[in-house]
C-alpha cells in the first residue's frame, strides 16, 4: 500500500493507494483519504497519532504501508512529513520533484524549477487519463489554470487568487461588510436584494466570469480542441453554474502521485 500525501497551503490530504486493486486504473485505486488543516508547526508525532487512529477506524493496518510519496507547496511542512515516514512507517519518503522522483514530462516553460509540485503532478495525472490537449483547473487556496499539450508537455498557465482569498480581501477592506459563506447560488440571477446576496453574487458569479473568460482565451491561444479538467477541494462549488468542465476529478493530485510511484517502481 502507498501513502500519498498532498500538502497544500490550506489542507494536507493523506490517501491510501492500492496499486494492485484496480489494474485498469492509472496509479491504482484510492482506498481511503483523510484531510487535515495545514500547520507547518505540526510535528511528526502529532501526524502519527491522528493518522494511526484514522487507519484503525477504517480497518487498515499501519504495517501495510510500504511506501510514502509527498507533493508539497509548503516547504516548512516537508521535514515533519519526512520524519513521519521514517519514524512511523520505516521508509524514506519520496518527494515529488526531488531525485529519484522524475516528472517524466517536459516542463516547457521559462522557469521549470519553479513549477509547483501539485501542478506538475496534476498535469501528469490528467495526461495519463485523457488524450489530446488539456486545460487543468485546480481550485484551492489559489486557483491555477494549466495547459498540457497532446504530447504531455506542460506549456504554462495562470495563477489567480482563490475564491476564499477574494472574499477575505473584500471583508478585510470594507468595514461594514459581513463575513459570508461561499456557496453556489440557488438561481442564476445577478441582481441581489440584500447585502449578503449582493456579496455572494459579486464573488461567485464574478469568479465564474473569470473562469469562463480565462478558459476561452486559453483555448483560443492553444488553437486546438482542449478538454477542461477541474480538480481541487472547491471544484464542485462551480459545477451548477459553469458548463465548460468536461470532467471534475477531485483526486487528481493523489492519482498523479500514484502514477509517479508506479513509474518509479517499474524502473527499479
């Protein structure tokens, strides 16, 4: 069993992946997944206590974990995750983007060393699962748009503030505006009757317009039909009012880590 860890700015996702349980699925089948708030101060011992309890609750044996692979955009969190792997699972963690873990794709951008691990892993998973040109949108703390061509090469993309960051900035800068929860509006009306409705419309449909506009510009620049794949914890928030997603795949990063591990294991 593989323990795949996706450490983002807001949450860290831990997932058990069984490569042998689903031969037709690239990267293997995801057996279980758990999410915890990202805190760079959290120690390996704290992770271990929390994770051990969850493993037991879902009937998994810690000894079944034979490898750990990590993708992180939070450098300060990496050390304690590596200690978790060595101290509690007896393995040296594999870190996406660091030898011996190779991307296996071309990062065709001006600064390939600065491509986020999560974005590279998403591109790998999307290309393995879908043919042709792709636009991968990851809805997280930031919203990223990534273009991968039919050969699997990463061609670049866009980084935009996540929808919650946009809301936080609005509330912080305007003293009388209340804090509201982001949710998909019940209707497509863009004329709000209350302050809260007007805020939700402005944030939500403003974000929808940004998504639609940026994807249209990216497709025009690619110049070929491109499939749009959405992922990230907030992807389903836009499903009702955004019709341009060809698929929503919440586990894309975990699947990419499984694919990378499978390829590395095949080589060794």
